C-alpha cells in the first residue's frame, strides 16, 4: 500500500494568487502597497505565501448578519 501526499505550494506568483483568491492582480498589488498583504521579494519577482493569502481572505470574512464588517476588498 503506497502513501500518497499532496505537496502544497509555499508561495504563489501574482497571477496564481489572483486566480486562487478571486481577486484581481491590481487589487493584490494595492493590498501589498498598503501593507495589508505581506509578500516575498526574490529579485524582481513577488510571491505571496499561501498562508498570507489565506489569512487575507480570513480577515475579510463576513459572518451572516454582520453589518460592521471591515471595508470590502474591491
């Protein structure tokens, strides 16, 4: 019996981060500029850590009936 495991990417390039989150690349760049979204810079390349992308989404989660939610992402 073989054990299979899935390798989860540690970080994503901006196009992939946009695709995964459903947010535009320009909005992700703006969130990085504002300090809302941390990123990793290697040379000219910017990467978004998977955990940071998930944390961004979690911070903006609105529960049912919550009318005092944080400002919308878009």
